[in-house]
């Protein structure tokens, strides 16, 4: 790659435009929690003082004799909340291997734990400070990616491959840990907000084409094109196709991604931008395999396709139209209109001949039904699998599951810059619809006849609205910064179900929730380069849509009835304290936090019907500490060197006792599952005359695991593990060749030491009543070569 000339200057000016306010939410993937209005850098406006982008360090680099400039971003010392950044250089040099996604790449940040169970983002799971993906927000240009009805961004509600973003769509990433201020946080944003900033078009015409190939027959080809500046209009188009057979048997996957970014400087006071994303993914999802079978047949073993299989297909798109108008140097208006849709389809198969038995003692995850219990329902459905296919098992071995969401939203914000403070006022309205359905049959394609063979067929609606005011006050010659803010949130949810195998009657249930979310942050400069901060916030999380399913019941007398929803929102109070230090190229951040929960959510699955229910499980507490160190050493004699080190200690424990239907008594002090108590990540980048060498390592502490059906933790754990990744590349300038500007050739080795560990696991019971662990194995050593040509 490139090398930096000697010297590095710290600029006093803030980088333009990053985050302007507004609680907004997006319909992408199943509609979504809202979040805020965050704007891209432009010459049109200066950034909000609470922007995540910060003072920059100009980095003049030399590419084989051709000088170019890059910018290294850091979090502003004056920020009153815990923040982090991932810059463009890191994004453009990520491993192209099938294990890397926009979520897993965040593992280099404190308190982020993420993994993908399959290639190209299949079954991606992410935690931030022990919060699962439905308890914090992921946003694109400030528009939330979270599912409006089931909280998460990927793998929520069995949406196993609902990929939307890939690293090539991004310019940079902002990480906000904690509840934060209302101009940044989102609906349901308890643990923080991760904002993916859109890739911006270049000023000059040009593009890139490239390809990669590596382990597990994984390959990729991609290209991008910039139109340059045409009378104020700049555009970038990109396309990427990725394919892999996967590191686990029978888990092949293909992914197509298209991105279009446009900016139009209408005049010096008005700018229009548009960001369009489209993604299509198709493949087979992995199953949680019994550990004894993995030990017997190898860690890549998966059920044969003739036993069981789960082909998945997902189509996802999103569009954001962003208008900025500068009325004066002190008044800025911004409006974002956004749309989205996600369509997830799966037809799974489970062979009755290989159900759990004395000779095959392990449950297949998607077992056929053993009895047609719904035929006793006088309202239907009327499908009798025995009469059509000879037995209930033969007539229920195919399951169709469809999950389709769509939505639209709008977020206006107004920013007023006063002599000693900046006020941001914003609002949001988002409307989303969900159509969820499952049907059973004995052959494929599965017919979808309402009232005949439907497990469920439901139509849901959710409207979220919010209004917020936030002030950033600078006092005592900018040494003291106060950030008070408040957001009002209102939610309306309607669940309408037809008669189905799990629903004895048709009907509709409706619920509304509202909450006032206050936040306050304070930052004080102790000395030049050293600031301390503290913050407080309150927020709530809406119940997932499955919390409403229990409303359709049969009472003790056999009468069908609709009961009001009884699951309450989660309520959280957040306390944080921390310090930041910056000198030359060195930055340090340390903080401690505590989050107190009421009505902690758990997911309970009925082992007979397999129906999952979202319910409350008592109070809990998340607390911990984080350390982040970064240093750009600059020239070290031969080349340039930069390094980082992160440590996070996260605890998540129940603080009250309660009873679970399937796991029994849960005691106060019992830890929540899936939370590594300690996370460590470290790495360095060395550059010299076009060469780039990076080495990264991360340590993940042990994790308690849930019982498969109860949704509550057991004494079993996933053991600690350490993973090391290596990347080497060379960028060669093509002088006057007519072929292109430069060529980059790279090799990446993920899991360099070939560590063997489980991504995720559950405890289960075999045919003989013995407990065992089932899980999904993490990818072994993965080697990928790549080439890119700039023209």
C-alpha cells in the first residue's frame, strides 16, 4: 500500500458533518427501530459538536513516488459518551474471506463480540457490552437497520441470511456505547448505537475491479465506478458477488450486493443525497450439531441433506433520500425520507426415517410433528396429514416459513448554533408492516391454503413516533461541556392472526406504549489533552412481536379466548464515567458503566409445539469497564507503524429470582448466557513502499450457554479461545501503462493458528435422557488471495 512522509499534524478543525440528530428508524429488514439523523461530511455544513467524527490527523502518504493524502479520525476529547471509530483504511483492507461481515469486523472494538455461523453473513450474531442485537441499534447513515418487530439486524426471527450491508458499502463506522444522547440513540437502544456511514462518491471519474479466491471454494468478484463531478452531481455504483461452499458440510451460499450513492450540490446552501442498497442471498443454513457427532465425524460434519436441510433465500433493499438546507450560518434543516423491504423465504425438510430413536438418539432441529393436535380445534385448520400422506410424520416433514416486512419513515431535524451552545430539535414517524406465515405439508412446494395447513398466518403493524430536544453547552472557555437531552417515544402495535395450528381462533390484539427518555452528559478538560466525562440515561425496549402470540389461548374450560398482552417493556438506567487522553498520535480511553434492567426479556420455546414466546424474566444488571489504546507511531526507520489494544470486562447477571417453565428456578446472581466476561483485542499495521502488513488477535473468555428450549443459562460453557488473523498486501503503481492506475495484490489468513472452538451452543437431551451440548463450529484456518485494479 502506501507509506507516510515524515511528520504528522493535529488539526484544530473538526471534520465536517457527521451526526445531526433525530430519533429515526428504518424499515429495512423487517422494519425497524428508529434511530437518529446522522449526516455525511460535506462542504455544506459544519458538524454537530457531539459528532463522532473528531479532530483529524492529516496523513500524507507516498504511493511508490505518488503522494496522496489520508485522514486518521479520532473521537473528540469533548464527547460526553463512550465512542469509537473504524476508518476507511481499515475497511478497505479487511479480509475478503467468507467469515468477515460488517458485524464481525467490529470485534476489533471494545465490548463487541460477533460471529457468523455460515459464509457471507449467514446466521450472524452480535453482542455489544453483553447486549444482544435487539437491545442496541445498528444504523446506516443514521437510519436504523434493526427489525421493527423483532429487534435484531441479522438472524432475528429466524431470518438467517437477511444480509443488507457489506464492508464495500461503507465509508467509515461510528460506535456509540451506552444509551447516549437522544440525537444519536434509537428506539430500543439500550446498549448503544453503531452507525455505518455510506460510501461517498469521489470527485473524479474512476473505478475498481477485483476478485478473490480461497478456502472452502470461496470466491468473489466485484467492481465500482465513480462518475466524478458532473455539474454538482457525483455518483458511485458498486456490485459484488460472493460464493462459498462453507466450512461446514452442506452450507453453500451465494450473495449479490448492489449499491448506489449520489450527492447533488443544488447550490451552496442546499444539498441532496440518495443511498440505495439491494442485497440478495441464497444458500443452506447450518444446524446446531451434537458435539458427540462432531467429535466422531469431524468438526465440519453436518446432517446429510437427505436427513434434513434448510434452504434459505432473502431479498433485502433500502433507500434513503436526504435533503440538507442551510438557512444561515447558524440554522440548518435536514430531512430524511427512507423506505425498505425484506423478504425471507425458507422451505425446510426433515426426514421422518431419521427422527430421534434408539439408533439415532439426537433430535433433528426441525422434526416432523408426532401427532396432529390441531385437528381437535373446531375452527380448523382442516389438514389431516395422515389421510393425505399415510402418517402425521410423512405429512409434516416439509415446513414453509415466510417473513416479509416493509416500511417507510421520515425524520426532520433543525440545528441552531448559538454563541455558547448548539440545540438540535428532531422528530420521527415510522410505519411498518409484517407478514409472517408458516405452513406444513408432506411434499414441496408446500401449498399455502389459509385455514387448511397453516401453522400461523399473521399480519402485524407497528407505528413508532418520537420527538427530542438536545442541547450542547460550552462553558468556561470550552473546558466544560454539558449535553442535556430528552426524547419522548410512542409506539402502537397491532397483531392480527388467522386460525392456524398454533392459534385456536382468529383475532386481533392491540397495544400502545410510551416513554420519556432523559439523558445527560458532562465533559471537563482537566489539562490539555486530558478530559473526563460522565453520563446518565434512561431508555426502554419494546417487546418483540412474539410477546403478543400468547394472547390467543384456550382456557381451562376449553373455551377459545383472547387475553391482553402481559409482557412488559424492558426498562434500563445507564450510568457511565470515563476519561480520554490524546497526545500526538497516541489516544487512550477508559470507562466504567452500569446498566440496571427491569423486566429482562427471555425467549421460551415449547418443546412440543416448537412455538417461541417472548416474555419477562426478572431484573438484571449489566456492568463493566473498557480500555482502548491506539498509537500511530509514524516513521519507525523502515516504514510506518500503528497499533491498538482493547480490553473489556462485561458482567451480565440476573438480580432477581424467577421460575422458568422448562429450566426451573433461576436464581439471583446467575449469569446470562452468551456473554464473554473478558474480551481482549490487539493488533498492528506496518506499511512500507506500497507494502501493508497487519496482524490482529482477539481473546474471548468463556460463555455460559442456554438450555435449548428454556432460554435461560445452564452451568455448561463454551471454553475461552484466542484467534489470530494475518493480512499482507502490495500496491503497485502502473506508470503510463494504459491498463490502470495501480494494482493491489493481497493474501489474508484468518484463524492463523487454526483454533477449534464453537461459535454458539445449547444444552439438549438425547433419546436416553442424557444431557449433551449441540452447537455450530467456528471456521478453521481460512486463506484467501485477492487482486484489485484501480482505473
